[in-house]
């Protein structure tokens, strides 16, 4: 391959199975491919292993210089779905976190497949709704954790989207460029002389499309009574209906605004029961969707603490169910 023909940018678009709503990903792949961009290779991938294969085919021993890498997929802060079933009731395939690793997160075994590319990438951009956001909502890592880990691993600048993303948010070179009303990507810049340095690609826009939701200037208080389903890794269950965690009646969130720019494509990170009815928490814990209204959530340490305690609570509940279940051969008293 001549130097002039080498790709300068590589874009890898996730390819989850049909159970996932892939409309946005498919549209993004078609739009970028249709541009016929020079020195820009675009591929579909379904795992970290396939990222390894795609990059290995490009960054051969004869390759000169570096490339920019862009990975596009469904996300929550700190995790990207590549080939897992990413639905509105969570990730229900424990194998997604084993080889070939259908989820891109800070799993050291999965990242070991990418360590060979250190020094061969000039920049990495993670493009998925809120993948680079600092909110985590109970997940052990957030977007800042993931981008820092990758910056250390790959020795280059790594940033992630800090807002909803859309298929048309790419510049003339096919690189992620959020719309003016969306927050800028966040991440870390590699430095040989120090730990990675926090980098913010421009000034975030002021919040728009918001209006007060309470009366007389007071915030609206909403009580969360139970968690029905969770998108968060390690908190999912084999059956979408067997995760029901009752929460203390004192667990409440406050909302001062509603947003008129509703995140249409965002999948719920949590489905909850509230005193106002069933609701969904979206976009790294920024919004509570109740019916057709999206409330902007004020930060709530009590809710974050409850979510962080989910694994222990679920394990305790399942152990209790197992202990209460009749053993094989044990007679069960007849009713009546």
C-alpha cells in the first residue's frame, strides 16, 4: 500500500443482533459509507476481538504513521455495546463479558487485545450516547474512567460523547462533531511526562429547551419505590421480569426543569416505579421520563448509593429464594 493510499481515519460501527434497535447505527453506517471518503475506512464490528482483527488488517508492519480511530455504538457512561443484545430491559447475556467480548469497557482481559496498538493511533473517539459522561448511576465506572483507561493503554488522546448522538453529527471528514445544542466530547490527552491530562473539546452550550416544572418556583419531588429493570452491567438478570428491588419510601429525587428536547433514541438505563407511575431513567441519569414528559434530575447521592448496593441486594434476594424453594424429592403439602 502506498503511503498516499493509507487510511488516515478508521471508523468501526457496532453491529448488535436484531433484538437491538439498530436503526441509528445502520443509518450512520450508510451515511458515512455513501460519502466515499478518501483515506477513511469504515467497518462493522461486533466485539473487541473484531476491533483487534480490523485494526491488525490495517496497521500492518508496512504501515507508516498513525490513524485516528472512531468507534460508534449504543452506550451508557463507561460502556459501549458492540455485539450484545442491548434492549430496553438490559443486557441479558453474561457471555457478552467473556471472549470475544461483546462489550467495550475497562475489562483488562478484553483491553489486552488492544494493547498492541499503543503508539499506532493518534486519537480515539468513542461515539455513543453519553459514553464519555461523568455520571455513572450505580455503575462502578463512568465515561471518565473508560477514556482515561484507554488513554493510558493506547498512549493517545481519547474522548467520548457527553450527550445524545445522531447519525448526522459528523463533519466533512466523517469525524464526530456534535450539533451546537449538544455538549462537547470529554476525555484525556496522553503525555509522556505525566499522567493523562483532562481535555474538553470546547465550551458546552448553555442548557436550552428547558422550562420549570414545579409550582411557585419549587422543585418537583418524585418518590422512587422500586427498580424494575437495569441496563447496568452485572445488574441484569436472565429474565427481564425477575429484577424487582423495593426501595425505602424516603428515597426521592427532585426535578426543577423539564426538557422539551426529549432524547428520542435513548434506551432506559433503569425502569422504575414511582409515586406518579412507571418511569424510565435515561442518559447517564440526567432525565426521568414519565409518560411523555422528560424531567431533568437533580443529582441525588441517596439514589446513587441505592443503585451501587443493587448487586448485594439482588444476591441476597436470590439466596433467600433458593433457600425457600423445596428440594428435589421433598413433598409439598397439598392446598386445602
